[in-house]
C-alpha cells in the first residue's frame, strides 16, 4: 500500500472541505432567510433522534474495520451483510418511534418527517463498510471529491425545495439525498461483496474494539443532545431554534477545521499503534496547530457574534446572538479535544475512550440539567461551556497520563501561552470604541484587528518562530512529496 503523510492527506481533505465550507455558508444564509425559526426548531427536535440512530447505524464497526489489519475479504463481506440487516431494523424502529415523538412534542408533523428520514437511516447504515474501506485504503482524494459533489447537489436541491414551499421537509429531504448519493458513490468506489447470511465469527473479530467504540459514541450522544431535548420540551421550539442556531454556528469551525485532520489520523497513525512515542510526538504538533487556530476563532467569534449572525442568517435570528457569544468560548477546548478520540482509536484503546466518555458525559448531563432547572437558555449556555471546559481537562488527564503515560505538565505547557493571547485579544477588542452601522464593515474591521493582535501576541510570547518554522516545514515537505513518494509517515 502506498504511504501518505498526515500533511498530504489533510491537504486533500482540506481542499474539498473548505470548498464545501463556502458552499455551506451560502446555502445556510439562503435557507435561514427562507425558513422561520419555528420550522428550524421542528427539525432541531427530530435531529436529536436521527443523531442517536446514526450512532446505532455504525455501532463502532466502521472504526473497527479501519483499525483491524487482519480482516479478510470474507470478513468484510460478512460485516457488510450484517450492516444491511441492521439498516432495515433501524429504519422500521425509527418509523415506530415517530408515534411517541409526536405525542411528547404534541405535533403530528413528526410522523411523516420520521418516515422520510428512515430512508436516510437505511443508506447511512449500509454506507458504514464502504466508507470505512475508503478511509482504510487511504483514498482521501475520492472522499474529498465526494464531499464536494454531495454538498453542492444537496444544497441546491434543498434551496429549491424551500423556495417552492416544502418548509422543514426541505431539510429532511436534504439528509435523504445526501445519504443516498454518498452510499452509491462509496459502494461504486470500493465494490465490497456482501453475504446476506453473515458469519458471526467475522463480527467476533472486531466485537471487543467496536463494542467500546459504540459505547463511547452512545454516552457521548447524550452529552451532545440532551440540551436540545430538554429545551425543546421545557422552553418550546422557538427557543430551541435560537439555541440550536447558536450551538450549530459554534460547532461550525470545530467541524470544518478538526474534521479535516481527524478523518486521516486513525487510518494513518493506526499503522504505528505499537509505537506510542511516535504517535505522541505527532499528536503534540497537531494539538499545537489546533490551539493556535482555535484562539483566533474564539476571539473573533466572541467579539463579532452579532455581526456574524446577522450576516449569515439575517435579522430574524438576532435572538441567537447572546447564545452564540457564550458558547463560542468553548470552541478552543472542543477543537483540541475533538481530535483525542482518533488517538485513542489509533492506539487501539477504545476501552479507555469509553471510560473517558462515560465520565465526561455524566458531568455534562448534570450541568445541562442544572441549566434547564435554572429556567433559561442563558443558564444552559453557561453550564454547557463550563462542562466542556472541565471535560477538556479530564480527557487529557486520561489520554496523556494514563494512556500515553507522560507527564501532564509537558502537555499543558505548550498551550498556556495561547490562552494568554486569546484573553488579551478579547479584552482589547471589547474595550475599543467601535460604533459601525454597516455590519459587514464592522466584521471586516474586527477581523483585521484580531489578526494584528494575534500576530503581535505570537511574537511577544516568542511563538512567532514556531509558526515560521511550521510554515517552512510544510513547504519543504510539500516540495519533497512532488518529487517522490514518501518512504515513511511523518508530519
């Protein structure tokens, strides 16, 4: 198999990912002006349940297929056959679930929406093995191209459906169309065989690894979605819509930055799963990159929350501004911590990943419930930020101290200067008298002020040399990769 560096793989995914970012921003801006907050709120409720079923769709088997290097074609065919059985069962279960959902939220519209989304569940489950094979074989160019094409097609069709009056159904069909196209694309790219009568021995080969991975995903689900469930039930779909919009916008840089790196980490680093020092050294560099990016994003989002909301979604979403501003504080920690799962997986330590998820989820649930009981969405936002901050610390105590068995001091030493820069940027901009009526101009000016303060902070804390050497290293490796195939994996 041809080796590929993390940098080269990341560049391929990044090219496709950031092309879709531009498309997604345009589509989101259009849809937010075509659909009302209450219509988004209805889908926000149902999304909680579709995310839960997406976890059941995978059951940790996709990650296990990537990690296990000893699976035969027969094993793959058997696992693929098992996923097809699972797809039918989950789709039926989701349709049945529509009845209690409609009763709890007192809205019959959830029944047809669940029926439509059950189609997406079928194809998402069936896609588990083909997608894992693409990543396992490091076909990142195909993954990147698929990502771009699917986003363009689904975005255009969703906007068209919204314009002709499909309302929340437009968003439901978006999920279905994306799932169908993704499955067809991945299946044609990998062409896996399948056994309708699957062999339990094949499932047994990955049961231990996938079981803990599934357990982690399951407990992590509740920490990520309980707030939506409770806000939707206790405070109404309109408040949920504003909170969900702020939360989704907060996740946007996390998804579109860390998801460029994390998809390539496990397929590549799992080749070195018995060399913990190598993985640790590479991961520290990744953490530093994510940290340096994260502090800039937090400073800009926190100081320009109103401008960002109004530019992207329009005046009808103004109530989401304070929620987004509060939640944006957690972006830095989440950006870094979101990459930790791939490291646990690369080391084959999904058991400890599950334990980590169990602890952090329990903590998050307690904070969310406390925020809801306090009676306002503001309190939920503050509690979520506090929970994610504590979870960040817990995650890296477990990963660094108990999995890698390194000193925590050496890990946190590479981060504290970044936090100082971020804090100073926020304080300086918040204390500047900027009264600009044009929101686009206001956002642009604040963005450039952030850049100036960011660069100044890097050099004052003696990190300018690090950034310069990082850029030069990327250039050197890029030029080398054009002349020959790299003989080893390196960052």
